[in-house]
């Protein structure tokens, strides 16, 4: 009994409860703007490069006498598009870990200054030589990505720890405005330069179509990303450390109460004794690589990393290569019919329209409804509609390439962005900042976000090559033949489907305090408490203890049975396809056309192998993540 009296749970600290129940007030909006400006800058810096890659190709890789404008070689295009993601991945892991060790505020300033310096550096170069320009650009964009990577876990963690239960999602909506701002600014700059320095189309005069002043256009666009970050530096440094870090990680409840009294403008009791008792409690002090963490949060971490990874494959490949998709369907005119600056304008206009009509509204639908619908429902719905619309674009792809049907393609394409943002692009960011303990929150968010950026790298590099035309002579100069835009969209549809599957590993956090979600309000005994005898199948008590087990058992029975019975019922077709069972007696019609019979047999074999062997293989692969939901029962009842 004496030991139990010393256990103080996080929910007993008045300062943390005050944060959860505080009415929405001015400091909440200040925190949203300050933290959100980081995401505004992140989105601008990451996506602005897709607006100028065509221009870089025209300026630095022009070939005299070529029928088409110069383009970036495959390895250069991959580096320019993907190097920032490599930096972001590294930054998320490093600064996520550092934020839990040194505190959110101290590390926050480092990331911001890195973003400002490297945004400016991205527009500089040692000479006008192509190698020097691209090398400088890639160097600074890697370190820009490193700073952006740190901003992800820190902004998310700070906002979740500052906000009341209703505002955790609002900060991420600023990313939509960052994407929109990039397009609008590119339109303004390209319009101004086009008006001042008129140039003919490439097909009229190839050399004169790219005026020397075009070199300033891309530099201005990438450098202006430093401005919003620099403007918020002072206010970031004035924000106090979050109360949850100070009280639960630094174990200084007195300082936490003092800081939040000023922020909330209320008197809070200084709970030194409770803080000391909380510091002595070891029930919630497990580390990241411990069995206790894996038991409590292992599946959650698998869920947040896998869903973010899958989302970013689709989301970033679509965003970075909108210009290629729009060119493929003819919505953006052919490059040779425009001058260099006019091409930037047309690309920016198309991307801005998509952002204005789908990306930004999607974010704000999430902000408005996330605490009514819940994170799980929004993420599941988003992945579902992304899958549906991607297949709707891919399967009848030839239909969409006709001039009269292009508007329909753009509308459906825009809807994939709407449901990405009114869906997993917001929730994958919000949830990792809510469901893990305070001392590991920034680290786990960094790991989840890094998995996302790994997906972005796969999307950026993979889609660049995959989307090339199947016929090598029709592919962009220097690229091997790909699988075409249609098949690339089919692949993205499958990726989104996997997102639906892995969403079931992510818990709902709607309306709960951070300590309640992460289990910091629970002792060891409380966390493992079994349902009472009166608990029904659909009671919250039963679901809390057994929802993952029930999902695991049902899914690991459902998916293999599809494969098992499919293979059993189709054995005769498989054996016939591989020649183990002799073919049936041929008809006179086939005997008269032996060549046609061979083609038919080969085609039939391909269908059998694909449908009867590949599909069960995919279903069995899908079963693997659900096995992790099923606990080991050997020797226990």
C-alpha cells in the first residue's frame, strides 16, 4: 500500500490537465501560426523545385539543333528531385531523437536557421557551368532537407503538447498554403519576366526562346523560401518549452507550472511534491528498444511508419511529376510550342489550380472534421478514395487522353489530392505526435516521418523512370523505356490499397489527452487490466483489450482462405497451363489455325499464372502484417 501511494500518474498534474481543457484562445492561434509556418516553408521548399526543373533543363542542357528543348539527364533529374528527401529523412531521425534529449525549444531554433541559410544557398552557384550549378543546388538542398526533416517531429510535437484536445490537426493545414504559395509566386515571377523579356517559342527560334534573364527566375523562386522561416524565428525563440516535456521528461513540474501560468494567464498550483513522486515512478520509464515498448507501442509504430511510407510514395510522386502527367494528357502544351519562361508559367498555373481546388480544401476539411469523425475514419476514407480514383484514372487511361476528356481527368486527379489531404496526408502527421509517451514522442514521430520520406524517395526516383513511355524512342532523352503513365497510376492505386490495410494498426486518439492515449496515465497493472466479466463484445473495455487480437485472428483467417480455396478449386487449370495434364482434344477450327492456337495457349497460360498464382501470393503477403496482431498463446490461457 505504501508503494502505491507514491505512484503519481501524469493526469494528476494540474498543469497538464489545464492544457487539455483550456478554451481556444489567442496563444493557441499564435502557436498554430508559429509552428505552422515551418510547414508552410517545408512545403514551399520541397515542391517549388518541381516548378523549375524544366527550366533548368532548357538553360543548362540545351543541345544545338535538337527538335525539343533541353531536359535534365535522368541521373541529374533524380538527384535534383530526390536529394532534399534524403536530407529530410536524415534530419527527421536526428532531430527527432535530439528533441527528446535536449528539449523541443532548443532544437527548434537550429532547424529554422538551417532552413533559412540553405534556402538562400540553393539559389547561389560558383559559376554558370551546369556541373557547378547542379552540384551547388544539390548540396544546399540536401542540408535544406536536413533542416526541414527536423521541423517535422518538432513542430508536430510542440503543437500537440501545447494544444488542447481540439487543435492537434490545425498546424499541418499550413502545408497546403505552402504548396499554393509556391505556385502563386512562380506565376507572379514568370509573368513579370515574360512581360519584360519577350521571347519566341522554341520551334521558332530555339536559342532565343531561353533569354539569359531566365537564369534569375529559378533562383528567385527557390531562394524566397527563406523569407517566411526568417520572419518567425524571433517568435519561435520566445515560446517557452512545452509543459509536457518540462514536467514529464525534464521532471521539473515547478517550471512547467510557471511557464504555463504565463501562457494561459491563469494561476496554477506549483506541484513540487507530485513532480518529485512522478520522477521516482519507474513504471513508465521504458526505452524505445525494450520489450515493454514493443508490447505497448510496437504495432502502433509499425502502423504509423507503414502508412506514412505508403502515402508518400503516391503523394510525392503525384506532386513532383504533375507536369509530366499533365503533359502526357495534353493539358500543358508541348514544350517546343513555348519559350522557357512561359513553360514555367503554364506548369505553375496547372499546379496552383490543383492546390487551390483540392489540396488546400482537403486540409481544412480535415481541420474541421478530425475531432468529429476521428483520425482512423478520415485516414481509412482517404486511402479508400485515393485507391478508387487512381484506378478510375488508370484503367480507362486511353479515354482520358482524348482532348474532349481532359477536364474529366483533371477533376478526378484533383480529387485524389483532396482525399489525400482530407485523409492520410494530415492524419499520418497528427497521430504519431499523440500516441507515444512524452519522452519518446519526438523520436517516434521522427521515425514515422522518416519512413514517409523513404516512401517519397521511392516515389520521386521510381515514378521518374516508371512513367516513361514503353517505347524507348518516345521516352525522354536519356531515359530507358518505362511502363508508361497508365501502369504507373495502377501501381500507385495498389500502393494506396496497402495503405487501407495498414491503417488498421493505428489506434484512434480522438478526444483523449496525450497521457491517456500513450498510457502514461496507467500503471503496469492498469495497462494490462483484463475486461471484467460483465464486459460485452462491443464494449469499450473489451475493445481496449482485444480489438487488435480480434482483427488479427479474423484477417489471418480471411486472407489465406481466399488464396487456399482459389488454388484448390483451380488446380486443374494450373496443371493444364504448365502441361502436367494433357490439353483437351483440339477442335477442327483450331487445327486449321495452329499459329492462332499457339498464341491463344500462350495468352491463356499468362492469364492462369497471373490470376491463379500471383493473386494468392499477394494475399499471403498481405497476411504478414496481421500476424503481428496475434499474441503468442503457448503455455497461457
